C-alpha cells in the first residue's frame, strides 16, 4: 500500500505537468505583464499552529493558485535560519521533514512550485558571504528583530536586559542571508508579514548596492517588491495580549494541525472571552472574543463583523461550539493528508531532492554571473 502510494506520488514529479488555475489562465490571456518570480521561506519549527496556517501558509497556496502560467514560484524550508536559535539536532532533523510534509499537505504542488530545503542549496550561503562584504554593520544594527529573538533566547523581560556580548553573529547577520535567499533567484516579489518589512527593505538596499558596486550595462538584481497577502493575526486562546505561539507554556493556548477533533473542541471551549454576554467584534476592548470571531471567520470565508451580528443574542457556548466545528472542518483535509505524508520518508526526500535541483538550476546561473562580476571567475 505504501509502495503504491509512493509511486503514485512520484508521478507528480513528471516534467511538463503543471497545475494552473482557471483564473490564472484567464489573467494571463488578458494581460501582458512581466513574469513574476516569487520567493518565500519558512523555518522548520515543527507542526504549525492555526496562526501559521492562516498566515503565510494559506497565502502561499493562494499565490500558487492565482499565479499566471509564466510565473515562477519558489518556496523553501529555511534550515540555516533555524540555526540562529539553539536547536536539538534530532528534533531539527524531524522538524525539517515535518515542515516539508506540511507544505505538501496544505496544497503546494511540486509540479507547479519549486519546493525545497534551503540547506540543500549552497548558493544561498555563498551569495550571503558576497553580500556580507558590501553590507554596512550600521544597516544591520538598525534591524529590530534580532533583539526580540535574543530576548526570547535569554529569557529576558525586554531588550534593556539583553547583553549584546552574548549575541551570536548568525542571529545578527541573518537578514543578509535572507537577502541572499531572495536574490539568488532574482525574485521580483516576496510575500512578507509586517515584522519582515524591514528585512525586505534591506534586501532591496543590498541589491541596489551590488548593482552600483559591480555596475555593467544592466543591473544584475531586481529590487524585489512586497506582495500584499492579507494575514489574520491569531492570538493565544488563553492570553489575548500575545500571539498564538508554539513556545507558549500552555498547550491549550494554540491549535496545532495535528490536534484531534476533540482536542480542538476543548481548546475552543476554553478560549478566553469576557463577562459581557453580548457578541460584538471589538479587537481593542474585547480582544479574546474578537480573536475567536477572527478564527471562526477565517475558517468560513466570512467576516468577524458578520459573525458578531449573527451570534449576538446567542450564548458564548453556542458560538464556541460552532467555531470549533468550523475549525475542525477547515483543518480536516490538511490534517488527513499530513497524517499520510509524515512517515513517507522516501517520498519527502525525493520531493526535496528534485526541488533542490530545480532551485540550483536557477540560482546557479545567478551565481555564475555574481562570480564573474566580482572577479572570482
């Protein structure tokens, strides 16, 4: 059974077979816009929670479905970035495989998108070194995210308690590697959240600096644009002042892709609301209830405002029961597919290998030109 499933899935890798949506075909036939190269990456942090799924992952699927036939879509599990924080090697190894399974389970198609492990392509780190040699330290010091990560790593309360002498170079420098991830493929568009906007600006600065430093008739790198992908900010079910997170100490604060129907129902039933019996959508004054409505709405393709009007006059118990049913229905397909894929090591390895080959075909051309321009070839 597993062998036949493995062979069936390997058929997905047949060259020339590509999936494009009807909308994408229609769009391409009515537009003369230039080809877009879209790149995005996700860290292998194990099983994603609902906030991850409703954020980057669902948007990747949407980008794939809505892409024009000529667009190039590149999605990577960024293992090198994971090393900026302490890792257990065995757990990281498993998390990498699990994240690959997640990407496939939620609908990314290796016939249409390039899906690979970042650490399978050394062009990323080589290009990062070249960029390190033209990136001022001052620009990196203006990055804000490494400080917040260091706070987490050192269990500090805020940035004032952080001793910069404990800062590892990789954590300080990872925005340069992120720029290399993007520019190795000459990506034109990058879907990023608000917390990564500053990094995309640095990427554009690095691309411009390289183009001016090693100037020829035409610039080598495009200045990648931000892709607006509406993301739902999903909060902890137990603490509406914090985002949903896998690192939170209370496991009831998050909904994981692998949670059972019963587990999800119990977590939703225990979700934070307030003492006001009315149902209104007010993220400022009633963040717990607003978070529940946001989750419910995201899983049913409606708006939290409409749901608030629908359930005003109903009990919180009724709202939570229906919300739990919606979340379970929303996750049932990806959850079942992940359960099938997670132990198919051979298939996952083959997807990763083939994806890395496709990625290196693209980045290799970029690196040949980089080496020539800087004088290493």
